[in-house]
């Protein structure tokens, strides 16, 4: 039995190295080959299963900061109090209890988030979600969420856009948190203009009552982690949180890759 296991393991290692040779691992953003010895250790071929960024793209990312505004998730300087709201959310009221983000939606990170919306961007979404998990897992765990759901996309939009980063992020975080991923727990029942094309003052009215909870899930008294890729004014996430609470959820927390600053 042990010989068979060892043979199988050996075959797997050899197979992985052959795949590496035929399909060299690439940076999941710029697609540059990672075969250079400094960037990819050929001996540990298992790395191929994990999306990676090249050195150039990694150095273009902002530094991870662990000081986030507890209300809206915006990253901020180390000496600014986290529990008093920030410049981006002081005048906002949200139906969710708190939010977390990886970085502000600016510069190179903004370009990466836009790439995540493309068909070839799913590996990058997976990579960035892992970074969010690594830097914020203690807060994500502290929320003690019962399930993970994502901000939905209108069905007609799904027909033309095959990639929905919020869904990928939700799936990855649910696995890491070891809680159920409630796929399509929310649905958008009306087509409305895209939030990004509207002035911030018009966004709340635009999304008012456009979401519905799918009642095949039991939301009653549950704490829910709501996922989107970008949170800008927070009106979309807040409306989704309102809908989840109407369906019985006790509390809703939000996690996003990027906190938009509206600039
Ligand atoms: Zn790269
Ligand atoms: Zn804030």
C-alpha cells in the first residue's frame, strides 16, 4: 500500500514539473513568465496551483496597512483613530455594521481591480482575496459570520459579463472561514443605471428596493458577511445589508478588495 502511495506521489511531482515545463507559470496580472529562479522555485512545483504576482507587479502594490476605518473599511494612516469614521464616511449612514478592504481604489491597485472584471482576471481576484485574508483574517473571524453572500448582478448583465469578482471573492473567503457560501442569496429585481455612472448624490435613490433575498436560505438571526469587489459610496452594500436584515439577518458585515474614494 505504501509503495503504491509513494509511486502515486512521485507521479504527481513529475506530472507537476512537466506541466510547468509546458505551461510556465505566469504573473496573474501582467502575464510575465515567472520561470526566473528568483521568482519561481522549480523544486516546489506545487506553487503552480496558486496564482502569483511577479516582482514588478508586487512592488507596484501599496503597502498593506492594518489600520482601517471600522465603519467603511478605508485604509488610513497608523495614528488615526479607527472607530470615529473617516474622511470618506463621516456623513454616511450604512445598514451594515462594519467593513474591511485591502487597499484604496487608487493607482495601480485600481488597474488591478479593473482587470479582475475581465475574463482573464479571475486568478488575480483569487490572489488579491488571499492577500485580504492574510492581512485581515483576525477581524474577519471575529465577526463570527454564519454565511457569506455577494452583491448580485442583474441577470441580463450576467449574460454579457461572465465574470463576477464579488462571487469569486465570496467563494474564496467562505472556504477560508469554513462557513457556507450562499450563492445568489440576493437577487437584483430591476435593471438600473450603473452606480459608477451616477453622481454620488443620486446613487442611494438608484438602488432603493432593487434587491430581494432568496428565501431558500434561512437568514433569521444569522450574521452575514456581504462581499463586493469595490465599495465607493457604500450605498449598494448598504441597500443589500438592509435587504438581508429585512429577511431576518441579525447583523451584516462587509468585505471588499477596494475602498473607492470617489476621486
Ligand atoms: Zn506582473
Ligand atoms: Zn470610513
